[in-house]
C-alpha cells in the first residue's frame, strides 16, 4: 500500500505551486515574516509587498528581498497566514 500512496502523493506535489502575492489580495490573508537570526517577527499586508515586488512573486520567495530591521540579516522566512473570521457571540437564553 505504501508504494501506491507515495505514487499519488508525488503526482499531487507536481501539480501544486506556491501561492503568489497576487493570490493574497482578497483581504483574508496576511504574510508572516520572521528573521531566522534574531527572531524578529512581523505581519505584513500583501498589498504593500505587491507594490514593491509585484503580484507574481511566490510567498516563500519574498524573504530573499527582505532584510531584518533589527539585526540587518537577510535570512528571512515568510509564509501566508489565513485570517480566521471573528467568532460569533452566542446569545444567552434568558
């Protein structure tokens, strides 16, 4: 069974592609970036990144274009963060 599962997983990975900045412009996603050297962390709106880098840059690739504002390291990692909708408040029956 393992070989069959691996075959399907490999086929699926070939069709997947990383999200591009332009894919994140609907407002439900932010980009999380952190410095691998000092741990500085920041959430960034995709619109700011699209203005600077363009819509076709993949999200994992944007770390190449960034620099930590604390330690000036260029070892930056980035990933999309899907924002969850605000939870609905339950009304107490009274």
